[in-house]
């Protein structure tokens, strides 16, 4: 199973209504409905996208409803990305390796799990002109589902990944499963780190929170990129401190747009530009 398969799902014939959903808890804050509705309009397709609050005990029943005619599938967010796995009929290579699904595709009554976070991150890093894997080390902060997607994606491109997490045992488990090296922050050779990816939730809706308190960003070499998957607020403390040291820093809005683009492509076969999703999500990244 790959992204962008040519066989369109039930409900994709011209003029026929299509339905897609976000399953999360909570769900009301999500920007996914605005992004995907904009994509339907841009593509000239008739479709709806609804954010649905699905408590954990109701996930199985909610996923079963995706098998109905006219349903394209759903995006999954917290706390369902890992919990959904037993209820799906098949998984993509990325979803299987990462152990998490953020996109469910409906194909002739079967539910297929995909992870567009991993390729979405790679597309965002390419857009940001991130340093090549050969340029130096890559550090991923965090050990949850987002970090798993990041490590798998970066390792697939040849990055030498160091995983840093406040709970060392979780970082070690992630590195053992997906590759890379688990290290404490104090043991990382920061002078050789050219790419730093925050895949933790530190800073999410908390402008003064950072995954690296009291860190001296001047320890990173000139030209290093700090990529924060957090997109709200648009400029996190991690980004501010990196920029104050003269480094490039980007937020996660580009990744948000690309993972949504890839999900829409898998559902409909139509590749809508990432700029459409980014604009619907609230505009462009904050620049220095």
C-alpha cells in the first residue's frame, strides 16, 4: 500500500458526495476541517469534512462507520493514532514501522492505515532547505508518536539520529525499535548537530515552555536548522531562542499542511498544493 494509489475509494466518482472526518478527543480546536474543505473547493470536488470528538471507548464503533458507502476515511489525532491499529485491515509500510496511524483510507469496505506525518515532515524539511544528512548529526526531541514518525522518516533518508527525551527509557526503546542513538542532552555533541527537530509537545499552546530549558543555542554550528513540529503558537520559545543565536527556525505549520495534502491525495487521487492547506490553516510561518 502506498500513498496516492490510483484506484479511487467509494464515493469518489465525479459529482458524488464524499465524506471524511477527524477523530480526536478533543477535536474542536483542530484546523483540519478548514484545510480539507479548502482542498475540496480547490479541487472542484463535492465533499464534507467534519471534526468529531471520539472518546477512547467509542473508537472501534467510530472506525466501523468509516466502512459505509461514500466515506473516504478519516484523520486520527490524540489519543487514537496507536489505539486504532487493531481495528484496521491493513497498514502501510510507514504506519507499520512507526506503529501509529494518522490517516485511515476506506477501500471497498476495508480500512487501511497510513501515516502521513512521516512523509509530511520530510516534505516540510525539504521546503525549509534543511541540511543534508551528510552535513552532520540530527537530534529528535521526544519519544512519543510524533517522535517515532520523525525518527523513522529521518532514518529512511540516511540521517544519523540522536533521540533525546526527559524519560531516558522511552528514548532507548524508540532507538532500539527504529534505529538511532538515545542520548541525554548533556551527552550530545551539539557542535556537530545541523538539524534539531522538536517532536515533543513542549511549547504547544504554551509560549514560555521549551523542551530545552537553559540551553545555549550557540553550541550548534552556523547554518543549523531548528524545526519545531509545534505550530501553535506560531513562534515558540525554542524558535525564539534559536533565532536569537543566529540560527534558522521553522514551526510545524508546513508539516501540518503537507501531511494533510498527502491524506487528501490518498483519499481522492487529487494532489492539491500544500499552499492551499497552509493558507486555510492560518497563513504562513512566522519569519525572523
